[in-house]
């Protein structure tokens, strides 16, 4: 299943170390913006929307650069730049806690951090005979970092202040960077030499991407909506919120491989649909949560959906691309995901700002996932019996 265990190991361990820091950034930046910088919820949602959509657009071209110049070179270049932007965030938060400066640096940081993901996913796919296997192994490792990262970040933020979560993230990114130097570059069926063009991509990718954009509106309730709701509506502390994200990371590490085996048996489309249903159940159950253990249980259900959806989506794109321009295909897929991730925080912030009843907030929050299920079912029905994306790969 793994044609290059060295690459899969390096990418997995490097991702684990990096996500140890980025987990805290994602989990607590909304609280830092709202509690310390006094930025309104609606503006926070807009910031995350701009951030995600801009990052998605540039990922398309970042993936093209990986196809053309080599995935290893692009990974190392942008991973290095990512460290610099984290240090800038830390210093600005300590020395110049001005909302506008922070917002601009945060958008820059998240954009740079997303630039090497298409090449990372492409190289991981090319290092695996079965793409779903490579992405599953990476998620197990990276989510160990995600499990402990937000928990530690919660303690760091409570003890030293929110700015130090960015220093912690920078430190973890510095540690992971040397590992990428040992990656072995790989080529797809052909190295991309011509200029980028949407016409050269598989048309199936667009309909699939639109469906996942709706899904990721719900997926992205993970950051802004969840942390703000738990803190402001139910009074959970920063450290307690870190433990909610801890459950997410541990549950991925413990259950990703068993769910990978289940998805291989039932097929990619069924895995996506079932995972989306679990997302809806998990997020809606937050409406009934009042204490930490209840939030942790809801997060566990959400994570089971994540285990089914995240590696399966990447594996689907790898199959659609058939080894051609895989970095570019991953970049376009990430763009659609980013559109959903961008709309999600704005949507969630709107719900938190104008609604007070938990069932209304979370009922409307999961509605876009229902639309995604309908689109997935339609696409599944249109696939021919011999289509590789309908297989269990």
C-alpha cells in the first residue's frame, strides 16, 4: 500500500509536530480576537472567511508550482516562510497588539501555511499505492499533535497569555522543518510544463468540489463557532476548551485506521455520506451540551465523521486526477474546501450574534451538510459501475 514508507513517515511525523502548534492557533485565535483585541464576532467570522478563501485561491497556483518545479522544493520553501509569519504574529501580539496589524498578519500566516499543503498531499499520494492508506496514516500521526497541542495551548494561554500560543506554534514548526529536507521528490505521470489552465483539469473535480464546499461550511464550525459558543454561552474556560480539542486529536489517532478499513469495504461515496451524517449529528448535539464531558462526547461524534470524510476526500481527488497534475488537482480541491471553511465562520458568527436558542443555532449550523449529502447522492448515482471513484480503492 505504501510505495515509499520513508516519505509517508517523514510527512506524518512532520505534520504531527507542526499541528502541535497550529492546533492551538486555530482553537484560541478567535478567543484572543474577541476577548483581548475586542473584535466583534461578525468581524471575526469575516476575517476567517477572507483568510480561507484567499488561501484557497492561492493553493490552486501553489499546487501547480509543485507539479512544475517539484513538490519537495515547494514544501520546504513555504514551510520556512510559515515559521517567519508565526514569529511575526507573536512579536506583534506582544509589542503591538493593534487589531488591524494582527488581522493582516494572521491572514498572511494562514495563507502561507496553506501554500505547501497541495504539494504535501500530492507527494503523499504518489508515495502510496492506495492513496486512502497514506492519508490515513498521516492523519493518525498529525492528530496526535493536534490532541496535545490545543490542550497545551490552553494552559499556555491561561498562564502566560494568548500571544505565546504563536511562539509555541513557531517552535513546533521550526522542529518539523528539518524533516522535510529528507523527503524524496516524486513525479506524476508527467511533469507539468504548460501554463496553468482550468480546462486541463478533470471536470468531475468541480462538481465534487462544490459538494465538499457545502460540507466544509459545517466542518469549519470546529473553530470560531465552537470555541465562542462554549466560552460565551456555556462558560467553559480556555483550558477546558483545549480539552475538547484534545478529544478530537486522540479520537483520530485511535480510530482513523479502523475507519479507513471500513471505508475501503463500503466504498468512498458511502464513506463520505456516512461521515457527513456523523458531522451533522455531532454538531447538532452541542445544542444539548452544558458541561465539559458533554462537549467532549459531541466532539467524539464529530471526529468519527472527520475520520470518514477527510482522508476519503483526498483519496477521491487522487483517483480523479489519475496521477496527472495531482498537485494542481489537490490545490483546486483545497480551494473548494477553503470556500466552505471561509463561509463557515461567518455563518456561525452570524448565528451566534442573532440567535439565542441553542437548537436554532446548531440546527441551522448543520443545514449545509444536508445539502452536501444530496449532492453526494446525486454524484454517486451518476457514476458508472466501472468508475474508479465508485470503487473501494
